[in-house]
């Protein structure tokens, strides 16, 4: 079985299956993080070379099923997985954690993309903006010299960055107490984040709620039509059992 992705769900699925008799697991990571948290079992790092490369891999390796457990914003590899599985006839499951849900006390503005998020921030009062959308999405904020941007990424940013930027290189999980202290230390007035879901980085939302800080939430790209989906690792295992059966 081929597991695509370096998410927590991908690692949990690999850990649950690696010692299962009669099953062989290989996890594939894109290689965009310099020091990724590796799953147990066999791991390959690096892209496939588009749909053609993934098709070649599926045909040349003893792969019987594919689980797309990539990040919810990794749209390209998900599309490639659908096309490659359709061409080769491999069963494909999409494993995605549920997105975050707005709670009482939250002030969220949902936007479709980073560019719209930057436009929304530009219409807010000046102040410090906490951005946790990843190291590749900062160009949209680069022309704003009125605000200070507190940017947290795992690895250093790629491409243009805000003129006034405070960079934090850090990896979750984070605590509500730690996020509260960070927001207070920098007098954060707005939070920009992606709807990644999960518990590892949700503490910032609780901290923003507690401090009445507005959140600009970038929605997930539309899911690929066709393959079945699972929201949890047990659901994914049940699907794999049905495929094996």
C-alpha cells in the first residue's frame, strides 16, 4: 500500500499498519520540509514527476491500493493521485481530517484564497498580524508596509516577504497558554490561517477567541470528485480491509 503525505494522519496510519502480517507499507513525502517527522516503515521522499511519474511508480512497484493522506491544501498531488489511480485501476482513498468549526465567541472571515486574505487584512486597522499560512504564501502581504507581520513557519520562507516581518521558525503542537502569551507579547490584532483542521495547531484559534482577535480563515480548495473519503485512521483501515477482502 502506498500512503501519500507527511500529515499526522499519514504517520498514524503507517504506524497502525506496519506490523500487519501480509501487508507492506510505503509512505511518500513531497520533501518540502527540511527535517520532516518521518513515519515508520519504508519511506520515499520527493515528487513523482507529475501524473506520468506516479503512473509509472504504481505500475513498477507492487502497489495494490493508495491512500491520499496529504495536507488538505496540497491540491496538485491529490489531483494527480485521482488521475493516476483512474489510469492504473488502483483503489484510492482520500484520508482528510475535518476542518475547523467556528465556535461561540469567534470572529471569523472565511476567504477562498491567500490573495483575498491579504485584501481583507488591508481593510483592517493597522497593527500586528499573525500569519500561519506557510512559507510559500507570504508574497500576498509583501507590499503592506503599514503593518507588522508575525510569521510562523517550519522552514524559512520562500519568495517575497512582508517589509516588516518577525519570523518564528517553529513546529506544533502548540498550547493555548503558549499561543496566548505570543499574541500578547506582539500585541496581535488579527490572525490569518488556513483551515487545516486537527489539534496540533488549533490552540491559536482558542487563544484568538479568548483575546477577541479576528481570524481570516482561508478555506480549503475543492476536493477532487470521485474517490471515497475517510475522516479518521480507523475509517481508513476499515476501507483497506474491505479492499484486501
